[in-house]
C-alpha cells in the first residue's frame, strides 16, 4: 500500500534530528494540523460566502459585490468585521446562559467534524476508526443547540424555528445515516481514508457514485436538509418566521450561526466528495500517470506533486457541489413543514432502506464489484 | 397485489418526473448565469427618463397671472399662491408661489390646466433631502432650470428599453446615438399628413364621380 506523503512522520523525524524527544515533538506537532484545518475551514467559508453572493447575483442577472477588493472578494471579510464590532444584544426576557450556549453548541460539533475530512492519504487530523460515524454522531448535537437558542430567545418565531430545525435534523439524520451505511458496507470500513482508497483503484470509473447513485441523491438531499439550505431552509424561513431561531441574535453570536451554517455546507460538500466522488482521487489514477511518465511514485517530488493534486481535486469537487447547492437555492421553492416531513419519512427513509438491502444483496452476489 | 405494484409504478413515475422538472429548472437557472447583468449601476449610470416623465414641477414666476387654477385642480389644493390686489392698477400682484414636493403626488393636473403654461414637468426625480421642510419649494427653487442626466459629465446616461434599436435589450450594448426602433414622433406626423392628403384626393375623386352620376 502506498503510504504517500506523511508530514507528521517527516516533522517528527526532523525534530528528533535536533535531539528533541519523540513525546515533545508529538506535542509540538499536535496544534499544527488543528490550526491548519481551522484556518482552511474559515477560508473555505469566506470563499463560499463570496461564491454564494456572486453566483446568486449572476443567476439573477445582477453583478453582486464589486467594490470590496477585486471582484468583491473582501466582501465576506467586511461582513465578518461588521458583525464583530456590532453590539451584542441579549433580549431582556431571554435566558442569558442558554442564549449564549446555543450558537456555541451549533458551531463546535461542525468544526469538530473536520477532524475526519481527508485531503490526502495522510492529510487529515486523525484517522479515527469510527470516522464517518463520528460525523453522524456529532451532527446530531447540532439540533440541541438550535432548539436551545430558539427556546432561550423567548420569542415565538425563534421557538418555532428551533422546533422546525430539530424536527428537520432528526428526520433527515436517518436516511443520511442509512445511505452512509450502504457505502460503509461496500468499503468494509468506517474510516474516511479507507472509503476513499476503496474508490480510487480505477480512477473515476470506480467512484461510489456509479455503484450508489440512489444513495448519492439521498445523501445530497439529506445533507442540504441538515445544512438548512433551500429548498429546506424552513427553520429560518424569512417570509414566515423572520429569521427562525436566529431572530434575536446580533453581532458575534449571529456570526457564529452564520459561520456554522457555511462550515456545515462546505463540510457536507466535502463528505459527499469523499463518500461518492472519490475524495482526493484524480479522475485517472495518479500511479498510472506516474508510470506512464516513467516516474517512481515513491520519489519525494512525485509525492509532493500527487499530494497537491489530491488537495486540489478535493477542493474542486467540493466547490462544484457548493455551486450546485447555490444553483439549487435559486431554482427550488421552499417546501412546507408537512411536505418536508413527508419527503423525509415516507420517501427518503424507505428508499434508503431498500438501497441498503439492495447493496447488501449485490455485495453477496458480486463480491468483486461491491467489496465482498 | 397488482394494485400495489401499480401504486409503486405510479409513485416511481412521479418521482422521476419531479426529478426531470428539477433538472429543467436547474438548466434555466444555469442559463441565466451566462446572461449579462441588466442592472443600472445607479450613481454612475442613470436611465434617461421618457419625454412625458412627470418629475419635479418647473415654474416661471413672470408668466403667472395668479389665477389659482392650479390650486383648484390640485387634488389637495397644494400650490400656495400668495398675491395681493393692487387697488391703483386694479390688478393682482403676485408675491410668492410655492409647492411642497413632500406632499405633491406629481399627477400633473396643475401643469395640464395652467392657462399661461407657466408650470411644466421636468425629468428631475432625485428630490431626497435630510429635512422634509426643504422639500417645500418656493418660486425661486421652482424656477431653477432642471438638470438633465444626459448633460451631467459624471453620469453615464442609459436609454430605457423602448428607446433602444430593434432587437437590443441592453443599453450597454449600443452607443447612445444609435436610432431607436420605429419612427420618431415627427416622422409619424409626416406620414400621417401624407396619408390624409392621399385620402383627401380619393375622397374628392369619389365625390366628383357621385356628382357625375
């Protein structure tokens, strides 16, 4: 098995070369990937916000932000700065503690979930064995935070929005988990690294989307619902609920919600690309290309090259999906709460169950193609 | 049992057609992304108001005879005509005239009925002010010559859709001098004159025929 680029190993070796013990070098290493992933998540959010505004403008034949930086690229920074210096208001009759805790509880699980997002063979914070299950578990914490902030705001719109968010998250968690389960069944592992590796033997032909087309669609629908993106943005439906559970929030607390929703969107797109679109895999296996060019895959230069291609491929796939989400936002009308629950329980749940059973049957029938 | 399968088939068909419509919608949205923005970048670009645009009212003090027709036709008797009777000349002497544009609805009745044409509509529409009392224009403010979008060097004037050449939807695409689609009012008048003279000839010919009969 090709181990690829291992930055941790090289870093530790380098420090031990200076005569530092392995424990200390490990401790020195620990904050680096965390900082890197946190900052890449934040930059990803800034890019997504900019993309959302520009693509929305283009879909409506407008220009969009133009004066803050070239093509308005600094607009999300300006938004963030504005929210940072705004007054932090807690309504008089609201529960201060829960009101403050809500946005934190929404944001932290989303950021924690970045733990398992791989950008390359060894380019992730930790290759935990339960991998994708950790994400599913963490994402069920979020509705508690939403409900908490909705309830603590002491406002009927916030409460309704929080209740809707909780109902929506809980109903769409199940088909989401079931479609992930089908993928897991094929790759015999919960680890995101194994899931990607299992898809990359024949380039884009071996991506999971061909073996799990139904699962892909269900996962994407559920991911949109989990992110509260249109057509499932009814927890914050501005025409009926002002801004749902965010109604009473201002300043930095609102910014946390805002950040959380966009990090969640990027994360969902990343996980779709990891689970179904071959993660960091190039459409044609890099090993083949390296062999074709007469290069050894294990030479440092080629490894750096394949590593960067992996990161670029992950980002390209992710942002194509983000683009699709934005396009869907301006195409689809918002569903009603009863339609949302109907779709979740009466359509996606049975279909994802059938998909799971079908995958199991195919796995037994064709163990070569479906990971026996 | 067949009923159940039919239900499943119908349901699947519905789901597939829903997906198809969703893709159609996505195609429409995607197509819009390739089109040029139709927005007017307001402080830098402005639309040219049409000829009959009802903007700020212009007033000529010297033409006014203080007849107060404008006050009578106004839906809310808005114009204030301040005049005194000069006993010696036995004539009205106008002292002041004002219209409050914070209250005016720009219906144009006063302009329509003014016997001496001292009132007229301009194409000015940027009347915003920090204080509503400064919207009350007296005869000096009303007599100020209107500014035009086309003469302002800091503004790029853009034509509205009806004033563009045929087939052009975006004023950015063509220079301002290109002739608009269709005939100008003067050309229409010429054409009407020609037509009426032709009709007159035909009518006179038929008349002579009838006389002969």
